[in-house]
C-alpha cells in the first residue's frame, strides 16, 4: 500500500475544520488591516532562497526540496513565503511605483527537517508582508494583528521581541561577537564553530546548554545598537505598552532566516511541546534591494498553522441548513428539485433513500440541520412539502413552489 511521505500529513475533520476556521478568521482580520490576498508559485528558482533566506541558514543549507527540472533549471519547493512575495513585488515593479503595498497569503511550505510533533516536512503558513513603511508603527500594527488573530481563536501566547540592528551597528557587533567566540573556541559546539564563520549571530540561539552558559556572558547586541535602531526599539516597546500587549525582550532571539534587520519577534506557546514557536517575523529593510529591486522598507510575519490546530477553540456548532428527504421513491425527483432551489441560499443535505418520518427526523438531527423537510404521499399529491424547524420546534406544510 502506498503511504504519504514522512512528515507530510493528510488532514481530515476535525483538524481540517479547524484549519478552515483558522484561514477564515485570519483572512477576515488581515483584510481589516487593509491587506489583500496574494498567491505565489510553490516552485521557485533555488537561487531566490539562497540569496534571501541565506546560504548559512539551516533552511537553505540542509532542508531544501531542491532538484533540476526537465529544462535543466535548478528549482526548489518554497521553504517559506517571504522570498516569493519579494520576488513578485520586484517583478511587478511595485518597488519602482512606490507607496505602501500590503499582502497576505497562505499555503504549504516544504522543509526537509527531521519530523517530530509540531515539525513537519510539509506544513502550512499564513503570512503577512508589508512594503513601503519604514516606521516601527507598522511593526506594532502587525503584532497587533497577530494578537487579534490569536485572541479570536482563543489561543494563549507569549511574545518575545528583539532588535537585530542594521547595516550601521550589526557589522561592529558581529566583530565583537566573533572576538568573544574566538576566546571560547575550544568550548563551543561544532555547529557554533561553523556558524562563527558563516553567520555568527546564529550561535546565540544554539540549543546546546553548554554553549548557552558561555553565551550568557557574550556581548549583547541590545547594548551595541546604533542611535536609530535604539530609538526605533524604544518606540516599539512604548507602542506595545500603550496597546497593552505584553512582551519579553529576548536578546538571543535571532530567527533562522538571514534577511532580518531591526525588529525580530516570535510568538510562543507553552502548551504544544518543544516546537513552541507558533509565529515569527520581523523587519527586512534590505531584502528588496538585495534581490535587485529598489530599496524598500518591509516587515512581515508568518504563522505555522499546524502548530495552532490543537489550541484553536472552535465556536459551538449551531444547527444549520436543510435536510430534505422523501418517504417513497416517487418523491425523489421532487426533493432533488427542492434541494436545487434551496441551495441558492442555504446548505442542503439530501437523503436519497426513502425512509419513514421518524428516521428522517433522526437523520436531520445527525447532520445538525436547522430544518427537516419531507415529502410523503400526501405532500406529493398536494404539491406541498412538510418543514420542521428543529431549533424552535415549529412545523408547517407549505406549497412546494414557495419552499
Ligand atoms: P519561520 O519562523 O521560519 O519564519 O516560520 C514561521 C512559523 O512557521 C514558525 O513560527 C512555525 O510556527 C512554523 N514552522 C516553521 N517550520 C515548521 C515545520 N517544519 N513544521 C511545522 N511548522 C513550522 C518564516 O518562514 C518567515 N518567512 C516569516 C516572515 C514573514 N518574516 C517576515 N515575513
């Protein structure tokens, strides 16, 4: 028997219902913030991710679903959404046009990781990307949106924030950090030794406890920010305080993708095990330029939908729509026609099998229909249909043509 690939899940109800409910909720809220829907290809040139997410990242270094297609192109399944949106933004010349452009998207992402609870090889993100606003006010709006989405779904969270500096302060900090690492070279793990050469700040979120003991003493980027980054970060904290959004500053929050500068944030949950990040994002003011576009400030985030599923509190299911049945074969064409008309406005479940009255009522209850409509011999002869409102418990027989 052929099985699904490791780390790639099928999704049936109730998970699929939660998934759908999540998309509806997040979409409604994103539109309230003025974001419009965007859809990008799943397959892109590998170079796009190498240049944006970064060759030193685990995503590009180890986790890409990469292959040569029949036209000899080096392509890969997207491991994340931001790079594709930025590519499209530049391709459509929106960078040259200027102004503010705000997009939301959702869909599958692919990373060849070691599967475990909350870590899949195919997973789904709901993402937001905003172009054209340099002020951290937009970062705060995005965080507010994420809070609105999580609140609407009844999900608790902890917000961690950090500043990753910019081209003014980051290089100097990196030099300081590398000098510190040089002094501890014999004690840090092999991964960190590799990171020191490729992207030193990634050492700060190393999962090795011994490394973390050493990095507690490492120079902090927070104390090495330039004036601009520092005042931006202060304003970010003030605006969050003002909006009563609780946060913690985590100076070791560096994110696993190389394109960030200034604001970085993550939402974590303590209810889902070790893969606790439910959403992450930040500012990436240099990326548009880096992918050959015109310099454009940008900020975004993505939510990992699978990690949220078990946390979503669904609204109480309400009786909804019609259940239509017949008591004999002759009534079948009539109920099909009635259903066709009713489906213009309502959900309709048709029971094809002839049944007695009591069994139809049971059937309507089982599918949680609001109305049970039945055609028996009398109704057929009179051109009527019997309808019961299963919530209010009223019933009536009405002409079929006004049903
Ligand atoms: P990311 O932190 O790599 O950011 O992913 C965002 C979220 O996707 C994570 O917080 C997590 O919930 C979920 N996720 C990541 N990997 C997996 C996995 N293997 N299995 C299940 N869920 C996973 C980004 O992807 C950036 N593009 C976010 C962003 C948008 N930054 C700016 N704009």
